[in-house]
C-alpha cells in the first residue's frame, strides 16, 4: 500500500487535444467540483494542452505525452509548444504536491476500460485489483518496468492512465463517457477508503497484460502502407492471437500471419494516432500475479 495517506490527486484530461472524453469530464468536474469532492484529499483538475484542445488536434508541435522524460524536462534546448508545456505541467504537479495522477485518454481501438500502469507499486496493483473486482470488464495493461518513460503519469510514482474505447477522435460517446466517469468515482472512493483504513479485502490474484513489443504495418521501402489490419484481428483487443493466425491483409490480397511461438494478446489494434508512430498494435503477455 501507499507509505502514507494520499493528500493530493490530479485528474488530467486533454493530454491529447482530440480525445474529448477526458476533456469534457474534466470540464464537468471543474464546474461541478462537488461531484468529486472527498474529505481526506484535495483534487486538482487539469486540462493539459488547451491550445491543442482549442484546435481539436492531438498536439500542436509534438505529442505532449512523450515529453516527460526527466532529462527532456531539464533540457533548455527543447522549446516547442509541448516541450515547454511539459515543464509547466511538471512544475504545477510538483508545486501542488500531487501524490497520485489519473491521466484520462481515449482510443479508437477496442480497449474497453483499461488501466495502464508503468510500475509495480503495490498501491496501484491493489487499486487495480479493487477496480477489477467491482467491474470485471476493467483490464490492467502494464508497460515495461524500470524504464525511462516519457508519459505525463510518470510525474508521480502513483501515476496511471485510464484508456477507454473504441471511440473516434473528436467524438463524445455517451456510453464511453459514463463508463469513464463511473471508473473515476470508483477510484476516488478507493482512495478515500484507503486513507481511512477501510479498504475491503481484494483477491490476491490479478490478471495483467504485460506489454512486450510493438508490431508495424506492412510497408514498402518508402514507408508507405502495403497492408491493413486483417478483418479477423480488427477490434480483437485482449483476445488471444495464436501462431499462424492472420494479422494483416496486404493490398494485393496476401494474408500475413503471426509467426511467434506462443499465444499473445494484442492491444491498441489499429489505433489511429499510432500510424505516425509505426505501430499497428502491441503484443502483450497475459499474466496472473499475486499481490
């Protein structure tokens, strides 16, 4: 568990300016703070990239959620819009003495309700187990451990992202909005109960999906797409992909299959923002861990 009570929480939306679910949830909470008020901790609501939000774009110059490596925050030569903004956000998080960050995202992939962790902190694992217990649809995706991650959530050791989808960029979708809100309320309730020492016991076993490697689309030597996600794989996030099963369909009608040695579980399949990052999907390993 946490070494001490949680005193200050940040709920962040608009790290990407075209992901409207988190943006409008934060706007709602800014106007109706009583909905999230808790007795034992303070909550900072933050719209991370107002200029990108106003423009309806993921970012202005570069992806804000790749600008938070410690060495980049200290580099005076990094002066584009998002790089400067990342320093401002890091300063705000530090000055506000934020203990825990909830960074809200949405995806065009069929990720459902996903909690993304970047470390193995016992407090976060217990929180994830609690969320999964009260809503088994919540999945837990764990990025590689002990790496120098560039994400906003990395500004706190108790930082994590909520990723919801599938929903199109620049679109509000009622079911996704309501599911995200319910998940946030469950998180805040957990923090409050934890601060009071009233947490009900959760299962010691938790299913997590550990990120392994990213897979790119088929491309030619010029980097142009030569194929698309195979219809059998589209929208199959968190579903098993076995050796020999199709991954891509090339424009000349050829099927490219998965040639690994064991079953894997793809996530972020065909995420629209990842085309520029040369990522068609990530492969994960499904694991049962004891917490």
